[in-house]
């Protein structure tokens, strides 16, 4: 019996967070879009060649900004995977859109690109893809469908920092750089964190100026601070999407250590794979298509049925190991199931019943990880 508790997640601190937060406080510029916000923007725009970045208070807010930018109106239809977090849908529901749910692939929870086109109608405005576990969706196919039907593509890249898509042309593109817009999360469960936080990436220059206005509560204040206008006022809709400098300072400490964080997470991911692949014939391990890279956001297994997963969770709990499942398919949610068109989405339902996430964080000790592996092996043996 394992006497130490192994939690599902533990936020990692680099050691510089307190120093940078103190510096932000001493600067007397706390309301955002200061030194640390600009450092974070520059980091992403240079490292991943994102066209324009705007930090937000959450990934949810970034998605809500995306919905405003592509001018979602009541009655518009937006195609999203049903197996995702509620924020993916909520951002567009808030603008009056009707959500059209798509099924997952059979090999992983990402949206099945081959099942998108049949869902398109004259009311369709956008396709929202979710790179589950940081693994790329089939973006060449999705972008071709979008171009054919003149649709916007929004990447929900909440879990996809530092992950890439390898196109048909062999070029490796960062996730978040392919769709018209993209949203990232820096929630404490992600690879790079700021407690709560997110980022909107604008890859279509049509949205550059308006995105900044929406970000600043519907005002042209950013242009004013740059000296481009002699006064600022209310020029569009918007909200308080801009995070404080304290959040940005925390994030900057993380970004400085991104490579080290990623190397450690990839080591943990590989150790799970090596330890569990010996019994892979009993359950499924993560599938990474040849067009995707692995950013080691999570490690999951896919059980054979709901009862098996529940039994495994209880068995791990007896060993003081906390493993979790998500998501409940949104098309079956109490809020939206009455608006779903009754299409069967079997793969979404399968993952909702059988996918189990294992403890995964930077400070997870090798000895603790081995206890998790041993407990799973013993359960199936």
C-alpha cells in the first residue's frame, strides 16, 4: 500500500515568479499591457512566429474575443467537437450561435475531419478545432474544407503550447498559427501557467486593430498610448479581457523556463509510455498521428468501458493516487442536449466513458510515477 498521496496536478514554480511580481508592483504599473505583458507578447511572436498575440485573463476570454472578431450573430452555426470543455462552446453560444457538434476520431479525442463537411449548411460561420492533449487535429484537411466553404477556423489550443502540426508539405507549424484565430490557456493545470490566464493569437491581419480595441474594453486606448490618436474613447464593443501585470510577470517567469519545463514533462510522458506499453493489449495508450508532435501536456489511458474505469479509479484511490476523467460530451449536457439534432456521436461518448488521465506534473518524482505504473499493472493483472 502506498502511504504517500500522489495528486493529479501540482503547479510548478520556477523560482523567479516572486521576483518578477515584486518588480511589477514596484513599477506602479499594475493594470496590464506594461513591461511584462509586452515581454510575453514578444516571446510568442518571435519563438512561434505568431502574427499578433494578446494576453487575456483566461482561454475562455480569448475564445470569447474570437467569437466577437468573426462577428458571430444569432442563428449562425459553429461546428465544434462535442468532447471538449464547456468554454469552447460557451464563447459562441454567448453570441447567439447554434452549436453543431462533431464526433471525435476513433483513435484519439480530436475532431474527425472526415465528418465535418456533412455538417456544413448555409448558416455555418466557423469551425472550432480542439487540439486535445496538445495533439494536432488534421489541419490541412480542415483548412481545405474551411477555404472551400469560406468559413473561419478557430484553434482551441488550450492544451497545445509548444506543439506542432506537420503539413503535407513537410513544414512543421506551431499549433495556434494555422487557423484565423487561436486561444491558449495558462491555467494552473497547463504546461506553462499563470494561475489563471490565456492568450489570443491573431493570424489574420483583418482582425489586428479590432482585436486590440475589444481587448481594451471597446476603446482605442492602446492606440492612444502609442501616440497614434490624440484621445481615446468608446469605439466598439469589448470587455475587460486584459490581465494585470502581476499575472503577466508570473507568466514571464514560466516562459523563461519553457524549454526546461517541456524537457522534464516529455521525460515523464515517455516513462509512462515505457512502463505501460507492456500491457497495452488490455487498454489503449495515447495515439499521436504522424502529422502531430507531442508536447507532453497529459498522459491518459483509454479503458474498455465505464465500469472498468470506475473500478480503476477506486483502485488507484486506495493506493492514494488521484486520477481523473473528463469530459462529459457536451451534446449530452443538461444545458444543450435539447438543442442537439439527435445524431449519434459514438466516439465522443466512448472517450467520455473510458478516458482516464494519470497524475502528471513537473515535480512528479520517478519513484511516485513508478507507484502509479505499478498500481495500474497490478489492477489489470
